[in-house]
């Protein structure tokens, strides 16, 4: 039904206030127009002045009956100008006013340090392949992530199995997580010594790798697990078998965290 007054809603009211820079004068300009002096509460040096006696007001002009002095503290409150809003005033809401779970991850924004922005995972059973390369070669463990923020950290984790054939008396392995776009290694180089002469057809090694990548753009980043014969040693023989144990899982995870 029709009504007179404010829209029915929870409202918060405050009154506009104006501070004046005083001088030896009786006339000042108001920020908001008024009909008369009764719409203003005027204070000089924290003493409230009497409307129509100490001052008059019309439209945007405030006129005093006695001139102020330089340095006087003068301000007015617009009694006829109440500012209402359905939003609570700044700094007025405490934790007790928030419903549990009401603040979602999206409302935290992307600039909150330590916030997890996203996580990507990769899982494979692996296909058996081998290498004798003294340069890093890619395994099937690979993961791509497109950063949400250009100022973030990407944490990388990988679980990987490789095997050394017994064709080598001492075939050692370097293994790493490598970001291909920027050609950056995000783990310390991992090393293992292997001796395949002890009656074993293959020596199997399970690696857990982790490292952090400092991001500087929102361009897609691709991380790969790479292996090679240790330190590019051409004197060592035998094969390194990648993704060994085809019935076991090899995993990678990339987690973007706001810096």
C-alpha cells in the first residue's frame, strides 16, 4: 500500500557535518542549502550558538551577528540533512554479526596473502619406457596450471618411480620438477646411487619431489618430472626406466597460493 517517508528497510542515519576555516568575518558559505537557521546546529569553540540570535541562514549563506576570529573552531551539523542507507556504517560490523560460513572464498579476493587460489592434479598409471640420455628427458608426469594472480607462489608436488637396469655397475639418477615455459627447476636436484650388480634385474626407486615456483604472470605454466643419468656422466651404462611399475600411480599436484 502507499506510504509516506523512507522506503521500508533497515536504515542507518547520520547527520552531515561541515567544518569551517575561520577568519575575521561574519559570512560563510554552506556546503548544503538550508531554509533557515533552525536547520543548523552551529558551534563556535565547542559552544552551541542560538539560531536566529547568533546567526541566520538562507540557502548556502551563513551569516553571524558577530565576526569570528582567525583560529576559532567553528563547525555546523545539518539537522535537516539526515543521510540514510541500508548499508551499515564503516567499522560497525563485528564477528558476532556474521553468520558462520557467510564469508566465502570468492569474497576474500585474490590479494589475501596465504590464500589458496586453485589446485590442479595429474594422475597416471605410467607406460614403461627407458632412456640412456645424459640430458634431462621428460617423464609422463606433467601438469599445467594457469595462474589466477600474477603475484603468487605455485607449490609443486610429485610422486614418481624409476628403475635402474643391471646393465650398469653404477648408474646414478638426477630427477627434478622443471617448469618448461620459463625453463626453471623448482626442486633441488635429486640424486641416488644405484648398483645393479647384486643379482637384481632392476633396482627400483620411489621419489617424492616438492618445490616452489615464484610466479610473475598469468600465462599458463607447465611442470614436468624430468630424469637423466647423474651429472651427464657418459661413462655410465645401462638404462633408466621411466614410470616403472605400470600398475602403480604416479601423481603431480600444483597449488597456487597468493603471496
